[in-house]
C-alpha cells in the first residue's frame, strides 16, 4: 500500500507482516525514503523562514536505507535485503506537485505541524524558490522520489545459516586465483 513510511511503529507493523507469513514465506515492501521530496522540503523551509521568521515540519521525515534494512532484522526476518532506486518526476510548478501529493494521500499529517492555515505568501515564495533553483531548460521542476524495496523471509530451518568465522574450507584468494596480500600486524594486536 506504499504506507510503511507513515507507520508510527514500523517495526511492529513488520512483525505483524512476518507473523502473517508461512514459514519460509517471502515479504516484499516498498516505501518512500531519504531523498524523497528534498527539493520541496528545502524550498518550503527557506520560504517559511523568510516569510514568517519560523519553521514548522511540512514534509514527512524519511528513513535512510541502512536504518530501514535494520528494521527488517529487528522484526525477525531472515535474509533481509534493502535496496533503493531514485526516480524524478517533472512538474509544471510546485502547486501541481503539491496537488499530486495531496491526491496520493501524502499531505502533511504530522502531529507537530502548525494547526492554523499557512500564509499564502509562504507557498508563493516556496513556488518561486523552487522555480528559480530547480527548473530545467523546459521550465519544468523536478521532484525526487527515493524508493526503498524491503525483502525478507519468514524464518525456517531450511534457510541457509551463516558459518562460524574462520570455518572456511578454502581461501578466497585460491578460489579467485589471485595472490593473497598479507596485511602488516599492528603492534599490540
């Protein structure tokens, strides 16, 4: 449902997903992350600071890929993988972008947001900043969306287990047919 980034307890939500799977069942999830809407976030922050002299959260903070991969481990998934890709969507102006976000259900639902209507001057200034800073030669503005794909397996005895460190039967340098480079030992180690 592309909603994990809204979860107040993402680990708890992932635990529930894992519990719903059969043993060795596969989980795949997709969520917005890190760089999503960086341009909009920067322009809104600068505009609000210039117009009102203050700042309130307007764009949901997004998790970083390392942290999101760690959520899978904390939720008890086996063989967790987190991968990301970035896509850029181009808009006529910031108002079209914000209209699209609202239509996607991605409005500002943060508890710490301002409870009174934002002054129109803030949005007009943000739109002007967005256009000045990011518009391409065609006049369109980019909106970056970083997507993180999370995958993991419900634990099962048939899954591969990591070996004990130092238990390898062959040296990696022998398998790759390359000379092994010995590192100098540090004093006291």
